[in-house]
C-alpha cells in the first residue's frame, strides 16, 4: 500500500530529524507538511483560526478562476 510506504518514510524522517536537532517539536514540524495543518498543542486555537481564514481565501480564489 502506497499510503503505508509514505507513512514509513515520514516516521523515518522524523526520527532522523530528532537525532539531528535533539528536539521532538522541531523534528515533527520540520518534516510534517504545513498544508496538513499540524500545530503544537496549546498553539492550535490561535493558529487554526488563522489557517482557516487562509483556507477560505484559497477556496475563494479557486472559485473565481
């Protein structure tokens, strides 16, 4: 399954990033794509509101084309 292969690669990249940075938070967020909307716990409320407003703008742009 291709999805499982992608997940395996992501996990491997996160572990490698942790070994380089020695910081799990930095490791996760350096590997996870920003488009997935991942945010650290406790920072989600403020960032998700901003992300949602940005998402709405993208949707409106695509509808006008």
